[in-house]
């Protein structure tokens, strides 16, 4: 009996260690909508960053889109200046307010600006993968840079890339970050994912 209790205790200890090894804490900030011409938005963003810096045990911060209110390079540089005050590494998802290719801020340029102002940010493409504490985090891009809009559209090459990543990491815990919600509290024509059922079927 005593031997069984010891064995049980050891098994429980290993289980606790396994659970702990697969635990990760991160902080999500979405829709900051930073603007250069409205100082209040900078104050709100700075206050949020100060609050985040007081949090204990987090591994990273993820900004999940609409980080700036309109595709403006000056605003993006200022946004990054604020974000760089974080004590944690941070990652970025592109939202519908962030880019407009014909307006001078394409996805490529958007990421170039972030990399140029943050040496810890190395991503060159809007779809990318990073890993923390045994988890795999996938950033999936559904933003349209030619005709921006609130409806997310995941291109076929993005879907193929995502399927490849999910297959590659099928034995790992995976979290997908994207700006556009798959489910809304109230169905609406805007702020949704185009062809959502197809998107879901591809990742299941």
C-alpha cells in the first residue's frame, strides 16, 4: 500500500511538471487605433503599457491588429516607440486599419518600419510562427491591403501555409492569432471572416 502511494505521488508529480511545462501566460492588446494627431490616444497606450509592465509571469505581448487608426507611417513609428517601452517581447498582427498599399503603407513596408525600430522584431512576412514554453503560436494574416475593409479575407496561399503549419505541429499545442473574429456575439456583414465555414473546415 505504501509503495503504491509513493508511486502514485511520483506519477502526480510528473503530471504536475508536465502541466506546468505546457503553461504560458501572454497579454493581448487589440484595436489600439493609435493616431499622431490625438494625444489622448498616446496617453491611453502609454498607460496600458505601464500596466502591462507591472504584470508578473507573462512571456510576451501580442498586438492583434488595428494598432494604428489609419495607414500612416509616422503614426506607426510612434506606435512602435510606445510599444518598445514594454519589458516583454511583443508580436504584431496586421488589421484592416493598418495598411493600404496605394496609400503608401503596404504590409511589406509596415513590417519594415517595425523591424527598423525594434531589433527584437524579425518577422518579414505577415504570416509567421513563434514558440514559447512548449506552445506554437501562429499569426495568420487576413487583412486586405489593396481595398481595405472590415471583412477578413484569407488568401489561398495563406490557407495552404496555415494547413502546412498545423500539420507540422500537429503534436504540439497551437494557438492561432488573427485580427478578424470567427464568431461574433451578433452576426453582421462587417467585421467577420469571408467564407468562414471554409476557413474553419481547413483548420479542423
